[in-house]
C-alpha cells in the first residue's frame, strides 16, 4: 500500500503512456494512407473503436467495430473479423445488451481459438465475465476471468494482464473476499509499475479505496478515489469517472455528509449517462433515491427511482433474462455436442489404433521369426568372421611389433651413418690437439733435462725461467688435451641412446664444433674438396636448455647436406664457382635462430614438400637413408617446441632456419 504514495510522481508517466496508446490508430491511419491495404484499414477502424471510443462514446465505438466487421467479411480477413466481433460484444455489454453480448462471444470464441487469435480469445472470456458479473452470476464471472488470465499469462500480453488481474480483484470485492481482492490488487499494481503498464492504474487505485471503505476507513477510501480521478486513465473515461464519484458519494453517505453525497452522486449519474452504461446509471440513481428518501424529499426520490427502474429493466428484464438463459443453455448444448463429437472421434481413433497395433504385433511376430533364423545364420557367420579377424589382428600386432623394431634399427642406422661420416673429421680434429700435446711434451722433456743441468751448476735464475716455460707448456698441453676430450665425448654422446635430458648450452660453440667436424669428414673422403666456411655468430646469444645430443645431430645433418650440395655443384659448375657454407646465429623476440645456408644446387620445387618425409632422399642408393631431415624435424619441433623452415631457389641456394624458444 505504501507504493501508492508515489502515485503523484507517476502522473507524467501515465500521460506518456496514454499518448503512446493513442498513436496506435494514428500510425495505422498513416500506414493505410501509404499502402492502401484493406487489412490495414480494418486494423485502423478496430483500434480506433477500442482506443478512442471505448470509454468516451459507445455509439461511435460500435459503429467503427461494425465497419471493421463488414470490411473483414467482404475481403475474407478472418483475423479482423473475430477482432471486430469481440469489439461488438464489448460495446453491447457496455450499452446493457447482455444477451447480445453473450451471443456474440459464444459465436466468436471458437473461431478465435481455431485461428489461434489469442488476444481475441482473452477478450471474449473477459467480456463474458463482465456480463456474468453484471448479472450477479459470480461463479461464472470468476471462471471466465481466470480463463482470460490464463491466456494473457501464457502469451505474455502484459497490457491485458494488468486488466485481467484488476477484474479478478474487482470480482473478489463484489464477493466480499477482501484478502483475495487486496492480494490481486497489490500484485497487479506492482506488476504495472515494473512493466510500465500504467494506462489503467486508476482502476487499481480505486480498488484500494474500495478495500479501505469496506474495512471502515471512509476518509482513506475517499483519498484513494480522488487519486484515481486525478490519474490520466480517468480523464476521458466516463465509466471510471462515474465509478469514482459514486464511490465518494457512498463514503460521504456513510459519514452522514448528505449534501456532499448528493453532489458526487449526481456527477456519477451524469458520467454514467455519457457512458451510456445502464449498470452505472442504476447504481448512481439508486444511491440518489436512498439519500433523498432519507431527507424526506420524496419527489426527487421518486424521479430517481423511476430512472433506476428503467435502467434495471434494460439490464434485467424477464425477456432478457430468458434470452441469457437460452443462450447459456444453447452454449452448453453446443459444447456437449462438440465434446460428444470429440469423444466419438477419439473412440474411432482408438478402434483403428487397436487394429493397427494388433497388425503391427502380427507383422512383428513374423519379422521376429524370420529374424531369429537369420540371426542364427548371422551368428554363425559372425563367429567365423570373428576368428578370422582375431587371426588378422594377431598378424597385424606382430607386423606392428616388427615394424617398430625395424624403425628403431633404421634410426640407429642413421645415427651410426652420421657417426661414420664424423669419423674422418673427428680423427682430423683430434690429430691437431694430439700433435700439440706431443710437441709440447717433447719440449718439456728437453727443458727438464736443461733445468737439471742448471740446478747442478747452481744457476737458479735460469732454473726459474725454465720452470716458467715448462709451466706454460703444461697449460697448453692441458688445453689441447681437454679439446680432444671434448671431441671424443661429443662422438660418444652422438652414438649413445638419447636420454632426453636438457642442459644449458652455448649454441655458438656447439654449431662451430659440428661445422668443423662435418667439413673435415667430407675432406677426408674427397681430398680435392674445398669450401669457404663462414660463421656469423651472435656474441650476445643467450644460452638455452636443449638436448645437446639431439641438436648436435640436427646441425650435423644440415651441415653434411650443405657440404654435399656444394660438392655436387662443384663437379658440374665452372671454375668461377666458389663453394660456400655459412652458419649464422641470432636472437630475436625471445627466440634463438640458427641458419645454415649453402650456394649449392638448391631444391627442385616438385620435391620441396617431401624433404621432411621419412625415407625420402635424393642421394644415390647406399649414400643416404632418407631419415636425416625427418628425424631433425621431430627433434626440433616435437622435442624442443621449435620449428624448422627451408628457403631455396633451384640452382642458386638453400637455407635451413632452426628457431628455438629461449625458455624450453
């Protein structure tokens, strides 16, 4: 109830809503002027009857609804027809023709359901409920209100939902069930505010006033009625004007303020006449009759009583009562006929369905008998196939095992082949430090003999000089010994099975060592071979964690291929050709890059996509396994999360680029 305190603040919002509602038929009129379609004209006339004339001019509203009905039937526009019929039923109800209103809703409702025009379905239920409410048949009224409420809730017609909850609340007020009335009024009011459906807020404020009145708070009731009158929904609404003024008059009557009661009751009477609503007329004049009788003014009381009787006669005459009863009976008969037809149809469907099910079962039994025999044959065949498949599986498993063994042997063969290519280079590389070791050892032997001679002579200064020379030679012997040790360990690592352990490595040193080993290996095979060895090492190259054995194999493979390529080109090129192999290292964007470039034969375009495939080689039979680049690709890409790319131009150059992340 406290939420009603914000009613004044909502006045502007209500005005906006009323304006927006008004523009519905205005926009339809503009649309018709533009497209000249009869269906648009029907919608315009129906919207104008319901939005402009519903609460202001019943006769004009009826005229526009009937025009919409006539045009809809002429152009066979079913949706417009049922909408217009629902409008006619509404105006018949307001003007007091209860039998006529019921008759139209009974005819329209099934047609609206058939074409799924659910707003019209809700409207028919609502109009029927209003009619039963005036006729004091509260049960039927409430049943139809709830039927309308179910439709608008299901299809989310928020504007109609506000109307229906208000009508349910009003019906509970007529039944004296104030708790139920208050529940639906409050729920409706909250929903109207939340969804901005404010066009009918005055009705809800009126309901709060009625509840106050019935609970004995007459002044509180008057306050709510006045708020309802100030709402924009009551401004041109003769019905709500009549209702609110009559309710104020009843409150003043209860308070004993007879003059105020008469003043507001007369306004209610005038508004009811403008609305052409017999029900509101008889309610206002009945109140005036009672008040003038209490004052002893029998003439005024008699005059208003006559008006009351005339209005009641238009609503509740015996003829109209019989018409309503007949219509209700006919509707019940129609519904029973429809239900009987539906039941007969359902029984017929069940009958045929039963025979269908029996037929299906018979067919199924035949199929099952046939399938059982086929299943036995199939099981026998499957058993034979299973045994055959199991035998094939065993053969495949054995073949797979043999293939893995062969693959391992091939990989090891590739490793040993590269080791064989290293042997000559290793021998050459070891020979140099061994020569130094031998030479310096011989020099030291001579120096020791000389030192012994000087010691005998007591020449200590000479002894010290000789000792310093021996020491320097010993350092050089140690350095060259370590150099030979490094080469031997590298060879052993290359031949050993990979452990996968990563170590912090200076790739400049690693590349330089294998660059030299590869070159001297080829020189050992072909003494006539010579090539320019160019190194562009980045001195700031960061150390990274790699499996030295793997990256060494990759580099050795690329160097071997590069020297092989320039050697092959040397055999066919002229004397101007100078073989050159270049290795470059650099770091950028958190990655270390190694490039191996040769100016050899290049790679033909038609085999460029195949060079990384296992067992693919361009070398003569016996000179290559075809696994070198394939293994190199696996070690770089899968083993170190790097990548290996190739750039080549046939007859000019080939450049392999290895990219490795700094953090691995």
